């Protein structure tokens, strides 16, 4: 069962289960982690990346877990062959991971009255809704993700490559830094699958007392990360990272 598709699907599923899981832990009524704050959320997402990447690598993919990363890598290398396999797997994995979050916190949805908090356990929303500014935030955040990740794995850092197993830890730290520094504006989707897959799950699942899925915002965290990743890919290629 080792394959690129399975790696990206299961890796992204774990990413979303643990990432959206920590959001649910902090936001949902009567969770033991309720109100534990932004530091917990950003740390949880960092560990989610770590777990997801290791899962993907073990099952036979590169551990992108993110269509924007896959596109950024394609832009930088000129090799677009993995997109057709990786991107559908990432969206499917994100949907499955969000479904598992719903099951994990099943008794808590009905006790949580705020519809916005429930939606936040699945997908992102801006702190201040200003679509041009929100798009800039997502572009910058994704640019940092792709550009710095390329720098981490660059031959200029380690000519022979990083020691086995080190890369996922460093990428997890990078995502933690992005969340701490840049995440307060939009919730740092920086990943089209991370936002759209769970948003679709929110729309389809029988979540107790849920509201709307905010489809008016849904395209922004899909398109803006691709722009940011594409720009990073161009620079990575230009600098020869």
C-alpha cells in the first residue's frame, strides 16, 4: 500500500486531524483544553505538520500535504508530474481528517452555541474581513512557508542533505513561527486543501447547531496561497536553492 497517493492522503489526514483537533480542543465548550489560547493552537499545528509529514514519508510520498507546496515545488523544478497525484490526495485527506475531528469531539458540538467557533474548527476566517488585505496575508504566509522550506533543504545549508528525520522537525518549527508571527490576521490557512476540504466537511456533516460554511470567503484561502507559493517557487529557482 506504499504509494505517493496514499502518502499524501494519509499524511494530510493526520495533519488536519491534529491541526483542526487542537482548534476544537481550545474552542469547543467543555473541552478540557477550552480557552487555552493561541500558543496552544500554533504549537498543535506545528506538531500536526510534524506527524503528517512523517506519515507521508513513511507511506511513499514527499510529504507536501499542501497543494500550494506542490505547485511551488513544480514551479521551482519545472516538474509538474506529481500535481495530478498529490493534489487530489491532499484534498481527500483533508476532508477525511476533518470528519475525524467531528467524530472525536462529537458530544461537544451541541454544547457549543457559537456557530462561528464551530466553523473555526474546520476552516479559517479573517480577524478583520478585508479581502485584499486578507489575500496579502495568505500570500505572504505561504511565500514564507515555501521559500524558507526550500532554504532548509538547500544544498547550501547541507551539501549532502539533512540527516534523515530532521527535515520534518524543522518544517514543523517553521509552521509554528508562521502561526505565531503571521497567523493572527487570517488564521494562516497557507494551504488550499487545509481550508477547502474541511469547509466542505463542515457543509456536509450533520454537525449539531452548525451555521453557514462561509462560502463567500472560501476561494481566498485557495487562490492566495497558490500565488504566494508560485512567487516563492520563482525565487527558489532564481537563487538555485
